[in-house]
C-alpha cells in the first residue's frame, strides 16, 4: 500500500522570518459569514426580551458543529485506511487506521474530521508507526448531530482504550485541548503529546462563541450552566482551565503554534508552555491556524519528536 503524498514546500527552520507567503485562513468555528449580521441582530433582541430562549437557541447552535466536506485528497487517504465503526454511547465513531507499529492517535479540532491532519499520516507510517484517527461525535462519518466538551473527551478515551497503549497523541485546536482534558480526567495515558494551536481555557471557547454571535454575559452564563446541568456536575467550569490540565501532564509534549494564528492567539501557547512541566514550544510564522498542519518542515519536527526516545 502506498503512502505517497504531494510534497509541500519545505522550511527546515520554521522559526525563520521568511516563512511562506501563505495567507492565514479565517475558516473555523468563529469565522465571519454573510449571515452573521442577521444572527447578531437576532440575538441582540432576544437576549433582552427572552434570555432563557436565547440561551436555549445559542446552546443548540454552539453544540452543532458544521460538517465540512472533505477534499479529494482526504477521501483518497480514507480509502487507503482500514476503516471500522466503534460503538459510542447510543451511536458509533468512525475510526481509521494506517500502518503498523506503536500507536499514534490523531485528534482533530471542532468542525473538522479525521483526515484534517492527514499530511502527517505518510511520514508517521514511514517512520514505523501505526496511525489511528477518528471522527469525533457529530463530526465526519460518526453519528450524532450535536456534541460538547464532555462527549469529545470521552470519545478520545473510548478510542484510546480500544486501540491499545498510546505511544503518542497529536491534537489540533479544540482537539488538542480535549486531549489534555482526556489525559487528566478520562484515564488516557499517552507516552507523549503534540499539541497544535490549543486555547488556554475552555471558557475562552465559550466566550469566543458568545462574542461571535452577540450574546450578553447573562445569556452566556446560562449557556454554561446548561452544560453543567446536562452532566450533573461532571463538567465543572472551575476545573476547565487547559493551563491547569497542562500543568498536570507528566509526559513530554511538543507545542506548536503559529504567531499569525487569527483564530487562537499565540499568547495561549505561551501560557500552556509556561505551565507544562515537560513541554517544549515551537513557534511558526505565516501559516495561521490550519496551514501549519501541512508544512513539511513542521511535520518533520513532529515525526522526530514522536520517534525520539
């Protein structure tokens, strides 16, 4: 089976100022859309006249990730994988595997899918690893229409338990934060982690959504409390600091964050790196939030870190 991919422009020193002239994409959970003005006007009225209804509708919107269509190369990578379905709750998770050897688990971000970090699969398999990726609940080919932090982290734990000991976990954005959450509270025990573009507190994710759609502070607090009630206290906002999760991590970690990330500011990486006992920060420039996952130079450093003793 071939694991050849189209070559990316290589930048051996990803710290150099002359990074590629790639324009950081604002695609993502909180990207501006043509209908955003209408949404903000709608919530502006509803937050004043019916805050409970505003919180109910906002929670539903927040918990429903967009299912972005995979590109042709994503589909080709899926066809090369050993695919199976893993029971999860009342539904199923779509799980993909490539190669043989120690297991590396890829955890995608919000509104993404299993092969979003697919450029890493070939190099990792070539280095002698078994690579496992999955579609989170309500993402990709997995079942469900809505999900949240608790479901996402528990899905990581279910996949981790199924695929055996984890040599490493590689997470991106929301998935990176949830990988740390799964390690602290859900029994996931990776040998090491690579964390791309993570935020430093789960409250930041909720706040960013609230600012995006124009919620008042009162309505946003109602959204948070709805999650608390849903899980009977399983989600405790006082314990949802990703910095605290990083501080509790007892494994080597490589943090990668682009200084030009317009979705999650670089300052989040600085906070995480300062807290992580065995963390190492690599900064990039010019890639933004998503293209950093496709840099050949960055991928080489990830493989070296994963393969190091």
